[in-house]
């Protein structure tokens, strides 16, 4: 069913590919758990069978119970599992935390989920559907949102998964360690063709990746496409120095003072909200007059506009400089 | 009691007409009504599972279409969770046994009890109606905004069905709580209660406290779906994660509604068939309450990749490890009970062993899911499917069937054929493991759940699973046949065929309508076996 013919897998695999830095760390916790579980499961199974046979009715065995310190026994099998549990908890939580916090220098790629496909946007403007090309050995951060229902972006070979929500951005990151093609699945049930919302991740050598990025067609960068949208929707009629709306140059990630005195950071979430639902948070000193662009912009276009606004950060830069 | 015949007057022959059943307030008859109803639902839900497993024999979707498949897993979940698992032990065995075990004539509110059965049946009708008129395809979890704004299937009648179903649960829970508090026989102190009562009591607390949250959630969802008020749908200004919090605030405790009663059954089986008081009685009793309380604090572990705060996830992970401890305590104590017991390997004990083994695997794999880093990889895959089937089918259903076999002589006055029963318990165990163990491997490989078509390298494991499911099916049909057969042809059981010590074994089988001729007085703990005196073999076994 899937276009991803994953060549690294045998026809009867019992363990998944391990193709990212995180995968190794997750698998270590998994094997730790497996060892502990196997020990306790075997302990219980062996004792059950042994007692059932040894003490079966009719057998003449010693059944006299000598003084057993019952409280001590109970405490033993409460405290030992508790300590083991907390050790596993701490270990798994540490790995989780590390794998949730992206390193600084990440290559940022945008993902939009919609029934039933994945749209991927690279900052230089390359777009792909149901495929994600990435270079080996480079940290990649995915910034994701959904056009409709909840989806979940799942790459088993990297051991990563994150729900993709409508109306919000979520993110996850990875660093691939093995060249090859890997499955990409939607893991949150999203309607009729949920199991068709699949694709592949292609991990490439850096040079191959550079070549792939420059594939044939001349691309507008995301920011440049955003600039075009910005002009087409006449955003700059109001958003300019001294205009009816706040000037957006240098806005990104800056603190903004709202009506009522609260402050908010002008991050992706805030800018998206201001485009889709402008009345939610009004910047102090400006009138309530901006219309919603909910029906005029798709989520990938919103991404482009935000890229453009980001590119305006350092004074009045133009967008033609790709953020790559 | 060799000449034991089916007791002359009993609750079964107290009246014969349809009305004598449909208007009964006898807790035992209502238990039987529930038994018939949920058995029907079980086979309906099982039929959906069978179709799913057949579809999954081959990688491409080819037997049914994608939407039909989605409806199948939704209806399988809805039927099994709300129409079989949740009512199974509380409403069948709980109804039948709680009054007898506490030495009472009936539950505290017999008419309310009948009302809960009718509510249950009405909710079943709504759900069946939704099913016949096209089904639902949201998954039993009804995640928004898919369920509220995108699906075109019959969500509303199913939600009404589940809403009404909830009231049936609440009333049953309330009845049991009040009965245990107010109607215990003289001398039956809390620490003399059978452990079945402790766990059914803990279950009832959850039923009463958690179910209203489900009702509220469904109301809000219906409101959004019909009126378009933004509560969960981000397009209307709502928050879809809020739905998940509310849903799991009910549905995680609901997992314990399904497993706690089985744990109670297992305590009874282990005590009776090893002729020993349960080791660490007070710890096992307290563990039931601990599970009921902790169960309310861990819902967020279903949401580690949902977009909830990572700090919330860390707290929920830690709390989830805590809830593992009381379950482990139970398993250790059951095992210790067998030590120096007088183990009688009858069918109910086989089921108890099956329960302990499968629940242990289910519980331990729960630790994998509670481990944050591992959960990110395995959540929403077949690993989760395998895990909760080990708990709910390997655990809850094994316990239920063990209980049905153990109390069958009490309910019907007849013994079932032991050889067949042992055989089918073994078939069930093998079929179960073959069905669900491969799914752990599939899950770690990354096969997502709720997939109608899948990559070809997953096929062999899926074929194994489907083969197991057909064996499992045989394991369920066999008891249906021989239990029905035993109603007419089984040997009369006599009042106490297993040598049980709890109060229900101190009355005739089947019991008279009022349960006891005179109110019993209790002077000893629940499992009062004195076998420590050397060599007095084979007393009280069917004698």
C-alpha cells in the first residue's frame, strides 16, 4: 500500500531499524525494561507452577508453616519494585527530556498534516508531499500543524512521534545516523484513509542532499513566497511605521504589550493567532479592526507569511535572502 | 450430601413467566438477565474483531473498505468496553454475589437494581440502532475535532447510548456501596469480608465518581456537534486536548473498573483452591482501594505525545509507576498463598493461573508505556493494543470466566463437565497468546493501530495473530456449549462443591429467593481453613 519500499528491512523483521541518535537511547531503556520484566515474569511463572505441583492436594508434603515475618515480606515486595520503578522512571524521563529539547543549530522544516497527506516545506521553498528528505548527521527540527483534525507524525526508525494539532504548532527533532529510506506513518486516527496517510523519510549524504535541494525548478524561498502573499493581501496597507496596525519589522520573538497591560512574546503561535483570530489579542494603542484571514490562507501559506515576518527581523531586510 | 439434588425451591423456580423475570427485583435474577445480555454483546463485539482480523490477513485493504474497517474497530471497542467489560463482573457476579457474600437478602435498593438493567438495555438499543443505520467511525475514544466536526457517521445515537449506559453503571455502583456499608450480617466486620467484596467495593467507588465525568464530556461533545458551540474544536475556538483530558479522566479509571473485579474473583479462586487464607489479606484489600484512588491520578499517561506540557507528562509518568505497586502486591500475595497450600487444580484455578500469568505480562508492559521515552515510540501502535488486551482480555475476561465457572454450580445448581472445561481453558490461553503476543513485536516495529492496510513486512506477524484469534474464538464458544449443556445434564452440585468458606456456600444451590433461611452470623475471617494440623487429607471436597 505504501510507496515507501523500505529496503533495509527483511521480509520478517523482529526489530526496527535504528537510524537516529535518539533511537539508540530509547532502545537502551527498552532493553532495560525487557530484562527487568523478563526476570519478574519468570519469577512469578516458575513459582506458580512449582507451588501448584509441589503442594497439590493429596501429596504428602510438609505443610506446617513456621513463623514467617509476614510484614517484612510484604515490605520487601513493595519497596524493591518501588525502587526499580523509580529508577526506570528517572532514566526514561531523562532520555525523554533530552529528546524533547532540540539543539540550537537545527535545520527547520515545516510540516502540515491534512486529511490524508503530509505537506512538507523546506525554508528554501522546496515542497514535497508524503516524503521528507533530510541530510545525515544534521539536527532537523520539524515544526508541525494540521489543516483539519489531529494527526501524528511518526518515524519508527527514529523512535519519534508527536501529535500534529489544528490551531497550534508542535515540534520534534531528530538527527539521522543511517542513510536509507524509512517509514513515515500517521499514528493518530484521522478518518477514512488514516492508514493511507503514510510516506517515507529519505536520509541522504550531505552532498546528495544539497543536490536534491537544488532540484531543477527555480524555487522561491518560503520567505519570498510569504512576501508575495503579504503584498497580495495588502498587509502593508496598515502594517507599516505609523500605520493603523503595528509595524512588523523586527517583531519576531520580541515582547509585545497588549491592551490591558499584559505582555506576550511574538512567536509563531502568537503571529498565527493574530492572522486567524485577530481579535484575540490586541496590541496596545491600535484599533480593533483587522479582519480574519482564516479562509484566505492555508496553514502552509501561514507558514510562509510567518517566515517573511521573521525575515523582516533585522531591520528592513528583504525576503529574497533565503533563510537557508 | 451425595444424594444432592437441585434444591427444591429456589430463585429459579420461584416463578416461570416472562413477567416473573422482566419485573423481578431479585438480585440473582437480575444478575442472570445481565449475564444473558452481556453474553449477546460479547459475541457481537467478537464478531467485529473476527472481521478485523480477517481483513488484516493481507497487507492491502481488500476484504472490506477503509470506512467499514474503521467502523468495525470503533464498534468493537464501544461494544466490548461499555456493553461487556464494564458491566461484566460488577453487574453479573456482583449482583448475584454481593448480597449473599455479606449475608443479606438482596441489594439495598432492589428496584433501582432492576432500573439499572433497563437503562443498560435501552442504551444497548440506541447503540444497536446506530449500528444498523450505518455505524460510527471515530474510534471508541471519540477524539475531537474528528468526532465533532468531520465525521459523517452516526456519532450522536452512540453517544446517547453511552450516556444512558453510564447511569446504569452509576446506579449499580451506588447499590453495591450502600449494600456493603449497611447490610453486612452480624459479625461480618470489614476485615472479615471476602476480598471479592473489597474489590467490587473499590470498583463501585470508581463507577460512581468517574462515570459522571464521561456523561459531562459526552454532553459537551453533543452540544458542540449539534449546536456548534466551540468547546473542543479549534476552528470554533475550542481546545481538542481538553477533550482528551476529560475523556481519559474517565477512561483511565474505567480500566480499573474492568480489572479490579477480576482481581477480586482471583482472590476467591486462589483461596478456595489452595485451601488457605489469602496471604497478606489486608495488603490485598488495601491494594484494591489504592488502585481505585491512584487510578484517578494517571490519565495524562495517555497523552505523552498529544502536545500536553512535558512537565505534566513527567508527573503523570511518575504517578503511573506508583499505580503499578499495588498490582504487584496482589500478584506476589496470590503466589505466596499457594505456598504450603493444598492446591486443587480445578478449572477455576486454571483460569486464575491464566489471569495471573497474562496480567503479569500486561502489567509489566504497562511499565514500558509509562516510561516516557519508550512511550513516545510505542504509543498509538500495536504495542498498546497488545498491552491493553493482555489486561482486559487476558486479565478481565479470564477472571470473569474463572468466576463464571466457580459460581456456576451456585447459580444453576449444576456442575459443568470438568474435562471439557479444563480443555477449553487451555485452548483459550494458547489462542490468546498467539493472538496478542505478536502484536507487541508489531508495535515495537512501528505498526500503528487502527490501520486498515499495512506494509508487507508486517504480514507474517499479522497472520500469526489472526490464526491465534481463530483458536481464541473456539476457546470462547466451547464454554458456551458445555455450560448450556450442563443446565439440563450437569450433575447436581450440592450447596458447596468446592469447599468454599464464604457465605454464599452456606446456602443451597441454587439459593432460595431470600438467599438464607435465617440471617447468618459470622464469627470467623473470610477464608477460615485450618489445615495446619498435620494430615487430615481430602476433607470437604465435594463431600
